[in-house]
C-alpha cells in the first residue's frame, strides 16, 4: 500500500503533472513526471485508471497493483517530483513484476528527458 503522505489527491496537482510534465509511454502504462520546487514535501504519486481498463473489479485490482508497485520506487524519486501513472487497457492482464519494470523504465526515461531539457 502507498502511504497517505505520498498520495496525490488534488485535481489541480494531477492536471499540472499531466499537462506540464514529461511523458513516457510504456506498453501497459503511461508515466507523467514533473518537478514541483514549490512543494518539496516528498514525492507524490497519483493513479488514473479509467473505464477502458475494464470493469470496476478489474480497475480496482489494477489500482492496487500500481499502488504496491509505486511504493517500491519511492526511494528513486526526488522529494520535489510528482508522478501520475495512467493505466492502459493492457494493464489488467499484466503481472505486478511487469508493471514495476515498466514503471521503473518510464521514470528512468522521464528523468533522461528532463535532463536533456536543461
């Protein structure tokens, strides 16, 4: 489970991360990453699991897996970073280890893209 202090809860925070952040597309997820220097209270992670993923039961299952996977990568994130993980329809069939691999790859690619922007 992802501790409450690391959860993204405000709609504005989700919107800013998706709109102004760097996007890394993976086969089953899309990772949006942004730095927010105004709020360095630790990294925050948000999930978007839409109806295209499947039924309510399938969406909740995917969300639980993604929360668990997100917890394992918190140490790799800077305290000013905000991450939104958007589940794609294929995520309902993906195992947790595969989702974790994709998340790590997406974060790594986002970090590389942010460094090349500067």
